[in-house]
C-alpha cells in the first residue's frame, strides 16, 4: 500500500472511530459535501491539499504524516501533549434572517472558527454537528443583533424541540427565531424578540423545517 492509500485508509478509520461522516468533514475544510468520500473511495484528489490536511490532522489530533504529509520533527498536535484540543467549526456563507428573510442558496463553508473541544463538550454539542451562521437583521434584538455569529447545534432538531432560539426554514426562508411550545402536543409558535417584527402563533409543524438550536453567540464590539 503506497502513502496515498495509507492516508485514505487512516482517514476512513478516524472518521469511523469518531462517528463522523464524509459530508461533515468535507464542509469542515470548506469543500463540497462529496469531497472526502471521493478522496477515500476513488483517490480523487490523489493526496490532500496541505491546508486541508493540516485542519484534519488538528481536528483528529494526529500528525500530518498519517494523512499523507511529510514526517516532521515538530511537536505532536496539542491533544497528544495534554494541551486543549482545538476543533475547527465551519462558518457557513449564509445568513439566518432576523429580519425580512433570506434564502439559503449559498450554503457552503466560507471558513472555520476554532474552539476548544472541552468547551464544546461542556456546551453539550458534538463538534462535527455544529456550524457558525451569521445573523441578518434585528428581529431578534436585543437577544441577537445584526452581524452576530451564532453556533447552531444540528443534532438539536425537530425530534428534541423545546422552548428556545432556533434556526429554521419557513416558506423556504432561512431565519433565526424563538420557538415557544404550545399547550397542544406538537404545536408551537415562532416568535420575534423585537416587538416591531411579526410572530407566527400556533403554527402547523409541517410548515417548519428545524435546522438546529442556537447554543452560543459572539459579536464584534463597536
């Protein structure tokens, strides 16, 4: 088995051990959803790009040479030295509307943000099942402001729905809103924290696609 085959087999094993999937790992490095599967199953590309390999090695806590890089005398990744493991979370090139509504036609990774893996576990999320999305608009003010980055837990979907702030699709529009469970089983309301924006009360759940629950927000101070 040559080095590229070794790298593909190693990456496939690491993904299986972590419980990840090819599509999520592809998005982690900013590639299309089929990229990692094509690399592992078809050998296309023949070897990983240097930047992609670096992100994946850091994510799994292994040396880059295990994924096809050249062996180095540099110290091993932080996880192997007892330091905090850093996880790269994809930042998607779209906004979840907190205003008039935006279509999510451009759902691709626009970069990554690094988080401490222990801190993510403290939040109760799986690193491979979260993403960062930008807030567009002011309908969730003062809770969320225009331009805020929010972390969305895609595991926390319709099956676990409860009161809280969620990213959802309504009438094909991606938005971030507050969900309030109703007295009737399965019914809920979609609310704006800003009183100047509309609410949807006692809505039919079939009309709403839950993308995930908002578990963290960050913003730039002006």
